[in-house]
C-alpha cells in the first residue's frame, strides 16, 4: 500500500470496470483520474473518437457545467478583494436586472407579473436562486421557454451557442420577467451565464481574460479555456449525444469544425469551458487544500469553507425540482454540489464538486483527502450515468486504510 492508502488490486478493478463500458460501446473513450494524499492514478481508455486513435491522458474535453464551480471561485476572488459583495444587489453592474417583474406562474403568460420583492444579489446567482432557470418540461411547452428560444439565449446544452455577445445577451435577457421571486427557490443554469457577464464588468476584463490571469495561469491550468487553439486541436475529443433508439453515441460536436475550435461570441459561464484531467485535478486540489495549490493561494480557507457549505434551507429544496432524489443526500454551496448524507459507496458527507452534462464529473473529498475526475465525451442527462456511478464506486472501494 502506497502513500495514497489504496489497495492496488482494488484500484486495478477501476480499469477493468471502465474498460467494460468502453467495450460495450456506451462511451468511445474516457480519462479517469483519482488522487489521494498526493498519489495519483490515471487511466486513459478507448479512443478519442469512435473508431479513432487511442485516448490520451492529456485529451481535451468539453466540461460543460463543470464550468460553474470555476466561475464561482472567480466570483469569490472578487469578493475577497471587496470588489463584489455577496448580498449586494447586482443591478449596479447589471442595470438590465433592475426593477424586475416576476411571473405569477412560470407556465403562465409573460405579461402576467408582479414586482420583484427585492433585487437579485451575487449570492442568488451563486446559489441558483435568482428566480430564472431551466424548466423541467418538454421544450417550448411554456411561453417563457418559447421566448428564450426566440431571443436566442441558448439555455441547455452548450451547442449551439448563442450568437450574441455578452452585452446584447444581457440586454435580451433583461426583457424577460423572472419565473420566481429572487431567493425563493433553486433553478438551475441561467444564473451562471448572468454571473459571467457580471464578472467581466466587475473586473473590467473579458471573462476569458480574467479567468486566465486570476485562476487558470496561477494553477497551471494551461489547457482550460473557452476554446481550443489550433496547436491543441489534435487533443480535442469528439463529442457525442446519446442516441435515443440505440443508447449508443451519436455525433454532437466534431474536432476541426468544432464550435470550440474558435473563440465564442458569448463565453458561457454556465457551461462553455474545455479542460483536461490534469487541469481539473489542479482545480480540485486547490479547493481541497483550502484555496492553496503549490505555492499559490487563490482563495482563503474561510472562503473555500463557505463555498463548500450547503446554502439551501429545507424549504428551498422542497420547492426545487432536479434529478429524482437529488436533494435527499445533497445540497448546494456557492457554485457546486455538497454531499450532506452518505447514500452510496462513493458519496461522503462534505464531498463537493459537480458534473457536466456532456459526460464529465469532478468531486473532492476532505474526509478521505481525495479528488476524482472522470472525463468522457458522451452527453448524459441529470441522472448519474452508469459510467459515472461505477467510477465513483471503484474509487472508494479501493480505499484500504
């Protein structure tokens, strides 16, 4: 047994189990990484694309909603510098959100509204409580969903991207009423696109530039950004959606013609980043170590502790729909999920992180001093996929101390 306290034989089980998912055709390939007490194990399995070359450890993946925790750290950097405050209204920098109207029913007419009881705050954005988000309903069923589509705000999977720059996107979003009163309930996704615009205005820099200078470069996250430069396109995996008939992969985004092969018009704070397993490890380890990575301090320990503490009340969870049973064992901190109750081998109270809908997952666990990263190139839904579930089971069943 090495410094990580793993059982070598049990850790080998991870490779066998995940290879089974590749061989079955569920995913063309994947990179799985676990790190405990500084000891790292990486498995690169399968292919970069269906029928393509072998998967690389440094392969670049579209991490979709794993973007959100990175935006949250960026926000807290500005909070620590007193350039933003958690409970101040954001409409000073986002005047498009001033004097909000709120729909009486999210499935009702857009014009059937009442005044917002209070302004939207930064805390509302970080906790998905701004009062607007993705509705768990068939597309275009309600007027507000149709309006989002007509305005080309592109809520949902990150392809296709909105054709509007941040200011125009914000102007268009500001024409819509909120679906719920600010602070009332958790609604997923949209708040982090708004947060990206806020961070750019608060920092006085384009979002991608601010993230690179203040977060990615200090952590050595050289492959994380909103697009893949030409020199790294050979490391970008092909992305797939799940074919509803066969259950196998269907092309979602290629490589040379990838949406991520060029800088986006709107850098999506809700789901626009690409990254690698090594970069995600650096990010997860920084949070696990209380805001420090190597000789670099990104955040203070108290800020990390705040981010990784459940911010939702039982009333919020009772009013907020997501995956079946999600709130039974989880809460939401600032920009990421927090495990509140052990209900699986691979879920430990205090564990924090998040998944990406294009097939990625990251969590860090202070109790076990462990970080895990799983990157696949197959889109999944809100439920934990079999590949993700088996990865986390295999990571924790290998603990041998």
